[in-house]
């Protein structure tokens, strides 16, 4: 099953309308995205909880790393650079943190609040190589912006 981003966007907008609690928003986004596409093996947020440090937030899938410094891994790179990380082969990404050995490719998007501050990263792992493309990155970035910065 491939995600229909128009339907996903509308569903998430409907479910999150009026909600202001960031954890509730993250949990809802995670659930809807994770269950929208068979490529999505692990889906969740790493929240900025202190300077230069990410801590696991709402997620679906197997266990994740509990903390990730901005200086390490794909999630750290997304938080540090404030840019989406589209990684077709995690083994080729210098400094990749293997929270799960089954992960082959990864898409990590920075999450901004209304003031433009990075508050988290949204991490999607796949057990398939080269599972994500620019369409996924753009659509998910727009969904995240609508929920957290809108």
C-alpha cells in the first residue's frame, strides 16, 4: 500500500484541528503516517529536550534510541542542519546510528514551531533500501508545517 498524501493531509488536519498539546499532536501524526504506507517500518519523533539533544517521543514500531545528540546520526544531522535528510542507504551515511539493524533507508524531517525553531525531528525508517523519494519528503514536510507551525 502506497500513501495517498492528499488523504493523509486531510485526515491529520481533521484529527488535530484545535489541539495545542505537542505530544498529542506528535502521537496522532505518528499513528496516521505509520499506518498509511507499508514502507514505513518505524515512525516517530525525537524531541529537542535540551540544547543539542534529542529524546525519543511518540513513535510506532520497534524500540528506538532513547537519546540522540545533534552531532550524531541522521536524526542529529536533520536537527543540526535544519534540513531534510533523505538517506537511500543508511550504511553509506557516515555516523549512522543503528537503533534497529533492520533499517535500510531513512527519511528524517526537521519539525519547526511557529517561530521557526526546531522542536523535533520526524524520523521514518524502512527495512527496504531506497524506500523514500522527494515526493515523500515534500508532502510530509508540508503536513508537519500545517500541524506544528500553522
